[in-house]
């Protein structure tokens, strides 16, 4: 073999090794003695975005149906809590940005409607992932992920608030929606680590 071919093979081998090593750097290594656990229906594909609220959970039981009920109940509770927290922030920001005399009354109305609207809106959730497994012990384990459209939630608030005669005068849907969308963008950016 001549020197020219050896150099070419060497260059190709080095380039291949560099590409291989470079590709490995993006993956985090699991520490020795530990094993990575992949949890179905979880991870970045199931995070809340600026368009949808998402939650996931696990339920385990000796009964298949009960395992699903537990997972769904836990996920719904997590989703409701995330929505209530977000809407509380939105209503605080919205009412703080208004220059009306009835600010305190508006805050109280929003708080009382918050729970009512969340309960009603949760009926519109959609299951986006569901996996059923059986454990070594024979129990059933359900992994579930659900989502709810942020637009549907804003529309529910709009319907409820615009029906209230006292609030109708002071309530500005576009301003509320804009405040809501900003909060959703902020929340999605935090989930994605931006």
C-alpha cells in the first residue's frame, strides 16, 4: 500500500471517529450503576405549550379499570392546578393593568369564576397518550397524558365574563386574551428551558 492511500484512510478514519465522538456528546451518559428509565407518555412531547395545557400521570391497581381511573384523576388534578395557577396570574396581571374603579370587585369575580370555569372546561380534555402495562406482581399500570386547548379555556372565560352584567361594561376580551397568551408563551418558554 502506498503512502497516499494510507493518508486517505487515516483522514477518513479520523473524520469518522470525530463524527462519532461529536454525536455522542449530545447524549448524556447515565452514571455507572444506574439505569435510565423511560416513562411512557412523558417527556418534552408532553409538556405544556403556548397552545395547550398538558399533564401526565401514572395509576397502578390490581384492577385494569381502576389503574386507568387513578392515572386520569391524577392527570386531571395536575392539569386543573396548572390552569388555576396560570389563570390566577393572568387575572392578576389583567386587573392590575385596568384603570377602573371596580378593580377589587373584578378580582373577586375572576376568582369565583376560576374554579367554575376550570371544572367545566376539564370536560373538554383530550387523551394524547395512554399505555397499559402489567407489572411482575400482576398489577396493572396505566400511563396517561392529557391536554386542553388554551383557546378553549379563554373562550370559556369570555362566555362566562361577558354574561355578567356588572363586569360586561369593564371587561375587555382582547386585552384579557392578550394577557393570557403572554402568560402561556412565558410558561412554554420556561418548560423548554429558554
